[in-house]
């Protein structure tokens, strides 16, 4: 298995974790009881960009995982 694929997947995993952490925002237990944060709203601006970036990173991560699994050892 090529080392550069493993390094690329490791860096991609770190980037994916960071983008998911940036998407998290407050809400806490208030959402259970119907607080205003639990109402559906559309994503705009930075939230939409982070969501799209996360989707792209996940797709690339899966492709790399398949390439690593299929590569001869």
C-alpha cells in the first residue's frame, strides 16, 4: 500500500473532523422541549459552505479508502 495514500487519508480525516466540529453549535437540552433552535431553517453563508465542504471531504475519503483497500500489499 503506497505511503502517500495513507498520509493523504490521515490528513483528510483530520480535515473532516475539523469541519464537523465547526458545524456544531448550541442547542443543548433546549431542543428536546421545543426551544427555538430546534426549528428547521435553511443553511446560509458559512454554514452552507461548511456543509458542502464536508460532503466533498467525505466523498474523497471514501474514494481513498477504496483505493487503499484495493491496492496490493
